[in-house]
C-alpha cells in the first residue's frame, strides 16, 4: 500500500516569470523528526515547464544565488552558482561548466495543480493540516530578497 503523499502549495504558476527563478525558504521535517531549513528555488523554463532544486551548489554547498541574487548565467541559458561560477543545465541541474562538472543540483519534486506549483516528496514543518480544512491558510513561505 502506498503511503500518503504530502503536497504543499508553494506559489501560483503565473507568479513565476518564464525563464526566471524564484527562491523559497522552507522548513523541512527530517526522518528523525528534526526540523531543518530547506531552501529551494523554482524555475519556469522557456518551454513553460516548472523545475525545482534544493538551493545548494553541489560544489561547495553555497546558495546558487549567493552574491548578486541571480540564478542564471550572463546569457540566461544556464543556472549558475555565484560562488565559483559553475554553470548548470536548467532542466536537469547537471553541471556543464566550472569546478563541479557532471555533479547535479538536487532536484525537488513539483507538480502543477489548479494553477499552483506544489511541492511533494518531502515533509514541511509548516504543515499542520489535519485532513479537513483550511489548506490555504496554513502555509508560511518567505521569499529570499532578490
Ligand atoms: S560553491 Fe558553487 S561553484 Fe563553488
């Protein structure tokens, strides 16, 4: 039998600009019950798909948007890390240039439902939902400046 799947609304799909990324600071409940900061970013690709990643560079663990707040390379075609300038394929998260070639930014599982981008596959700490009501009122999401 399949376990219940927790799904969390993160943002409206239309709030994301095509070709842009948005960062979210969440809290994740780990398997041992501890709560940890969980920083992710979501990209609306040029093909109008949504992809999401944990905001941790696979090279040395920096936020990708460290420094100038940007997620994209100068030409806008790849994700990039502000620390040592690794560049990553937008749709796969694979590093294609820089000091961690072939390493991958950890993806997060997203679904788009009723116009909302939703996160699944993890347990978030803000979730206090008891099956019945007020799904929309229980989320608290902070957005990184920039
Ligand atoms: S920490 Fe991202 S490229 Fe070094």
